[in-house]
C-alpha cells in the first residue's frame, strides 16, 4: 500500500502527528500485517509506547480477529522491523458500517516526520476501496499535537465527547486523570476532507466558541504537585465541550499559538456529515 487514535482499554494515540528525521521516508514500507509474528510485534510496540500493564494490552488475538473480520492492521516497516501500526475494527452505526480506528502507535525514533499521518492516509485509501464512508477514533482532548493532526491535517470533525471512557488506566501518559475523549469523525469522501488532502485548502468559518488547552498541560500532568491544574483544565473543558455539542456546534478547526497553546474552534457545520442514502459496503 502507498501512502492513527486511540486505544481501547485506555489511552491516547501516541504521536499521531508523525518516518523520522533520520530514516528516509522512502525506506519505510506501509502494508497490511497478516502474520502472527507481525501482530506480536504490534503488541510489543504498544507496550513500548503506552507503558500499559499486561492486563490493559490489546492482545495478539484481537489483532488476528481484526484482520479476519474486516478491520485493518496496517504496519509501517523499516526493513523487517515494525516501526508503527494502525489498528481498526468494523462497527455499525444506525445500520451503516464504519471503521473504528482503535489504536495508532509510532516508535519513538520515527516520530515527528509524518509517519502517523501516512498510516492514517493508508487506512483511508483502503477503507474507501471497500466502500466505507466513515472512520472514527477517540483522542484525549488535552493532547495538543494529536488534536492538531486530527482536525487540521486530516480534516476530522468532533461532535461528541465521552467522559472517562476507559476508566482510570495504568499508562503513565494519562497521569491518573480520567480518560475523557473526543470522538473524531473522519468522513472519508466529504468535501472537507477531499479538499484538504488534495489541495491543502481548509474551509473558512467564523468560530462561535473557542476551547483552550494551555501549552503547560504536559508539564502539569507530569508533575504530581501540579497535576490538579491539569485536572481543573480537563473538568472545565469537559463542561464546555458538552454544552457546545448540546447546542449543535462542532469542532471544525484547531489553532496553536507561538507558545504552543492549542484552541479548538467550534461552529455550526454547513456541510452535511452523514451516511449517504443507499450506502453500499464492499
């Protein structure tokens, strides 16, 4: 194949924003995983990236099942070594099939040069070929890089918010905070997504609501003495998201300032994001 989300049982996508500054992009092969040994490598990379306890790891059997029942296990390989993967499973919403992108991971030394985005685009290409219109995933709204990638680089929108979706997790990345999640909707053939991916053009709109995540959030989460500040931001933003979505607003944009503070930009969506009538699934 040419050319990211979230994990069940708990935590965010790790560096979805990102082949590394060192390895050349051309040296990475993105393809389906179909061998048990490759699924085992996905589990080990999952352990490396999130630091889960064994009880919270998505096991090899789940990767096998996803591969067999119409999901996706797409790997990024440097030679024979797995350096990234994306896992999705099929779902049904209101009688319509879609894909839930459950997890995306990239090895530390391969981050921040676009590999996560390449994996997401490979997922999209394969999903469209099979007739899917929608891919969803969840992400931690406190994660500024992930939010920017999902909304500004991929064209996902957000209209739903899940409170403490996975419960408290063992991953140190979550810092003991509730696992609140935004649900990203990626309407694969929408005008918004096609225009962005084909020309880099983003829709213009007037933001009716802004929800901000301070750049210091990472520092606050990592410091036990300041973790309550991160919790306060999470709780305040939770209420703002729930209220805004209850009024029909959607996250349509995301901005970052010079200090790294991120802001969700919400407004009424003019494009209709919904399944087409008579959708056919291959």
